C-alpha cells in the first residue's frame, strides 16, 4: 500500500516533503505504541475502533447515496461496495464488544483465504523470492488458527496487536523511504528505490531512463488502455465468474483464453506484447508454463498498431482513457524499453508490459497536490486499488485485473467527485427539510 502511495506521489513531491514522511513515520510509531499501551492497561481497544467503524459506515452510506443517480439507475457495483463498507464498519465497531466470536471468525477467515492465495500463487509460479512469500502465506494461516483457538491470547487482544504491528511496519518503511527519497537524484523514478526493486515476481528492468517531473498541462492526446477480456475474446463454454474475469476462460475446444491488453499514446506509442510463437492453450500445458523466472522466457514482439491487431484478431471489449499523465517520461521510457521483447506468460506478458508503462505515466499524479496528496489514505477506493495491485503482484497481472485497476485509479485521481457527493447529499437533506417545513402563517 505504501509503495503505491509513493508511486502516485512521485519523487519531486516526496523529496520536497521528506520531512513530512518523518513526521508521518513518528505518528505511525506513536499510534502503534498507543494501541499496545491501551491493550496492556485495559485489555481491550475501544475508542479508536469505534471511530474507524463510524467512518467506514459513513463512507458506505455515501457510496449507497452515490449509487442512485437520477438518470442511470442503480449502480450495483457501488451498492455492493457500500454494503461491504457498512458491514466492515459494523464488524470493526463490534470487534471490541464481541463475545460470541463471530467477528473473530470473520477476521480468521480473511487471513486464511489471503494466506491460501499466497501459497497457491507461489507454488504455481515459483517467482523470485517465492520461498519468502510461501512462509508469509503460512504465517497468515497460522495466525488465523491462533485467532480461532484463542491461543496464546484472546482474539480481542490479537487483532489490535496485528494493527499495531502493521503500523510499526509502516513507520519503519516510512523512515527508510524518507532517507532514500532524500538521496534520490533529479529526474529519477521512485521505482528505482530498494522499496520497489526488492519486490515483484522478477528482477526489475527498464529503469535507466530520464523521468522528469509531471507537467501540469494536459497532453494533446489521452492515454488509452484497450482490454480484450477472456470471455469476450473467445468462444467460452460455461461460466466461472471469478476465474473468467480475473484469470482465464475455457472455450468449447478446451483451450485457454487469457485475453489481452494494450496501451496507446496517440500515433506515437503502441504497446502490445505477444509471444513470437503462440503459447500452448491446452489447459494442462498452460499450467506448466506458469513459471515467472527468466529461464522460462520466450521470444516475443510488440505489435505495430491497434488497427493491425483488430485485423489479425478482433476488436477490444473495453477502452479506458487517462487525460492527465506524464507524456515525456513515458516517451523516454519507451525509447529505452521498446527493444526488450522477451515474453513470459506469468511475469512479462501483455498486461505486465502495460502496467509498467502505466506506472511510468501516472507516477507523481497525486504529487501535483503537494503533501495534501497523502489525504488519499482516507479514500476507500485507494485501499481497494492497493488490494487489486497487491493481488496482481502476488500472482500476475491479467486483463481483468488491469481493467479493475484502471477503473479504480481514475476514481482515486478524481477527488473532486468524492467530495462533491458529500456536498450533494448535504444540499439534498437541506432542501428536503425546507420543503417539509410549514409555511409561515399556516
């Protein structure tokens, strides 16, 4: 989550406000110590959880209100998100009063599923540092067992301690990042810092380019991301909603349809990576190719244009645009990077190539607001964006994950809409109250 925050803030804003990072590190450390001290003194944590729960419920109500625009009808995705926020707020509010264990079992299930996801992803892909990620997944599953069995501490103590450890980790990362940012050279990308390079499915590449600060002027042409979903690009048999959307679909001949992703900047840049020899689409052979390390790379090539791709295959299902991005940095990146055409189904596919370019283009977008960009931490969409990114980086980027990431990214980068709905709700309540008030003299 912090890596995504630093990416969207960008080097210039972080370098100018590295003292704020130190202050934020101290605040996280103080919050961690405060939670631990409160637990030691009273054996439970109530007031901070009540505030957090109330904020989540309020945000859920705002999302539900925003899901009923006058002309578009109900937005079911927003309603589902609103329900999730309200349920999360109620769960957090009841966490310190729960005697039946329902909330504890809920948190245990979350840790169990997340740990299981990490273990399955590591076993399938054998990515860089996969043993460490495997141990982390095992630790999460062990933690879920500790919550359920009430050993060695009760759940109402273990869960707040988990938050305290998380805040302590953030504090250390912020402290390390402040030191690294202070020494970051001009016109350099933050993705070259150790906090970024030691993560990921494989060793990073393509960092040897000039990344100038973001220009406030809008580029002449928008940045366009094209998505061919697995279902839309193949003759799919049956439906597996979760698997079809985020991983792949199976057609009538038993072949795997993974979909495709490309990125376009006017007529100057088109990024669409394909293997030179098509990867076997048989399901069993498909699973055997899920290896992220460099020795499993094959020759690939970048297609010249969208028109060429449509003629050779079909039209994309989705088209997403970003109007504000760092055009110069993307141009510099592509000039150094376009000759690197190696392909890997897991760690260097069409979607990972698009995300790498998208990171270059969007780095520093929040930094244009100065340190006020850090207020994005209060936006639930940012937390969902971080969740999508962490799941993709733990497994691999797919067309479905790229689509969800871009949709959420546009919402995160448009805060005016977020605060506009609060003003709209407030004005609606005032107007409704005024209409119900009886006229004078009646």
